[in-house]
């Protein structure tokens, strides 16, 4: 049995009051925070249609974007543990896509990775049983080489899993009222208000404008004192250090793949691309406070002057202006911002890794263990049902990477050597790895077997992933050997620019 997480000893104490962002001026025009609709299954099927549309990310400017069931982003898919679910996605885009449920434990053919392309005018179907705890997950494209630009254009949506443990806790859960999805993205705009897709060869598609649920400068009217925000960093490359304009403390209650064992009182949470965190904060009647991306005082370990301007690690942005109203009693959660002292006890239980197989991964721009992604190469196969220990090293001395593994949940057991703070609490599927740092992960996998379809592990900075920073593993039965039966090659004729060129 391993000792409990040792990472805490290297970090400042929780909520130590050092979150003090210098903020940009107050936004001039505020619009109500859009709340993505909740998908209603039709005859048991959650149906997504990916298509080109037009939306006003910036006020009064129509921008051509991509979305599911609408011009930008997609509906929130709400699922319950134990449920048999069906998700269908129709591709009305001018090029191939693929839809991956990020953080979901499911059979490899349902994983929606690069081997499950959806050709234009085709529909792809995923069927699986939800077999994991309550969590905030999301769905996004995963077509090899085009994931970054497709996500940048707006293809992303939230998935909320409910379960009996979460349901018994006194937490805000009235969707759109006191339980608020916060999908954070960024983009650059051309002079005529279109998405600027000029690729920066250092940082890919990373934007000056940061926006939430599809618009810049949103305003949220809090009608209860206790509000839960489900934070999703859906940026393709940008890291966010998220807190409040007055440095107030709040509770972090969940990480990527589920509730924490107990809440953490903090003044900021750090999210790399793809990561999630659920927070609960108290909002006073009639007050105004900003949810902000506050920048990283420690540059996430990136040496000053090297990549700092490019990665925007020092830049701040207002995410949401929050106003407390007079608190009409619309919710039972009107008793201040206390949260249960115990959330999910099983999340805190140590995992027996005494028999765990160990693997090592070294990340270097843009390779993993010295190899770039090859759709035809299976990097390794797992033929047992035990947890594994993965040692993941960022071999770059001045680049960050953000490591993600499909069909699993992991704990960050140790990290070395660093004084850099990054969010490594609870059960995760994606972890920031600062330059030169090694993390030790205790990994639990979904237990489906398939010798024809792989799962992916990759850097979730989507430009890095698209450049080949990805590998493939299979979950197979003992004695089997992997045999990829798809030799999917993207048809270059299907890859077009946003505006048809
Ligand atoms: Cu990377």
C-alpha cells in the first residue's frame, strides 16, 4: 500500500491568500451568461448534429462558428450512473470529425477517438452503460490532426454524471440556477470579426479574447447565496488560474472525474486544457464580484522570458461578472456557502498498488517516448485488470505539457522535483506537468476489452496533440494480440478552411 498523496508537502497551504490578480478594466457591455440547454433524449437517444453556424461571441458581431444542435458549443448531456445511454452524432460539417466523451469509461469502439471518424453526412452512434461516479465530463472532437481547429471553432459540450452519493449531499444542483456550467474558451478575431486561424507555430491556436459559454463579458445573476460552478477549461492551449476578483476563498468539491473525499478551501484552482473543477462559492445579496482567470505568478515553472508571453501565463481575464440579487428563495440552498465536510469517502480511500505494473512516459515536443503518433502502431496493450503506476516526465525544460489518458481515472501520487503549484487533487484524467517535472500516477482503467480498437493517451494542449504528441494502447484479454482492423486515413479533400477555402 502506498502512502497517501505526498504532493501537498511541496505546495503552499490551501487558500493562503496569494491570489491577487491585477485585473483588466471592467467590461463595458455585459450580456446574460448563456446556459447550454440540457439534451433531452428522443426515444432514448441523445442526438447531436454538428454543423456550421453563426454566433455573436463578441457583441453585435456575427462570427462563423461550429456547434452541436446550434451555432456554437453543444447541449449539456446529463446521465446517471448505471444508465444505458445512446449518443448519436450526425456530421453536417464539410470535413471528417469524431466525438470523444472525455473522462468516460467506455468500450474502445465507443470512445470516439481518431479510429472512429464520422464522414460528412454520416451519423455515428455510441452505446454504453455509465459505470462511474458523479462528475463533470465533456465531449469534443478527436479527429487526428484537426482536433485543435475543430474545438477552436466551437465543438465542445459538457456531460454531467449524477449518482446516489452526490444526490444525498447538501450541494447546489439546480441546473442553470445555482449549478452553473462554465465552459471557458479563447480565440483571436480578424478585423471583420471572424475567428483568426493563423497558426502560431509555438502555441497553436491561442486567443487574446477569453469567453464563457460562448460569449465575452457574460453576467450571471446569483439568486442564491451558495452557487456551484462547474469549471471546464475547453481552451485549446491556454491554462487558467481561476479565482475571484477580491481573492475570496471558496470550496473546491470535485476534480476531473468526480467528487473529492472532502472539500478543499482555496482561493484559486488551476486548470490546464481539458481539466475540470467544481467549486462552491458564497455570493452576498446585491454584491458584484468577478470570476477571473488570474494568471500564474510562478509561470507554471516555465522560465521567465522563454515562452511566457506566448503561453499567456501572466495574462488575466474576466470570465464572468457575478451579481448577487435580493435572493428570492428559489432554492433550498440559501444558507450560506457551507458544504458537507465529507463528500465521497470512497474517493479518499487509498488504492492498492502493491502489485501494480509500472510504465514510463517521457514527453518531448512533440513526441512521447521518442515517437510521434502513428495511427497504425499500438504502443502497448494491457491484458490484466489491475491498476497501474505510470511515471510521466516532461522532458522539456521550458515547455508545459498537459497529459490526458482515455478510459481511466488516476491519482497524482507524487511529483518531483518542483515548487510549482498545479492542480493534482482527487481523481483526474488530465494533469498539468510543468517543465522538467515527473509525476507518479496511480491509474484505474475501465474494464472493457477489445483487440481491434485502441484508446489514446496524449498531451491535451491540442496543438501538441495534433502535431503527434499522442500514443495508443489497447485493453485486451490475456493471450490475445492487438489487431487494428481500421486503417482510417483522413481524406485531405474533406479538410477545408472555416470559410470554405
Ligand atoms: Cu504538450
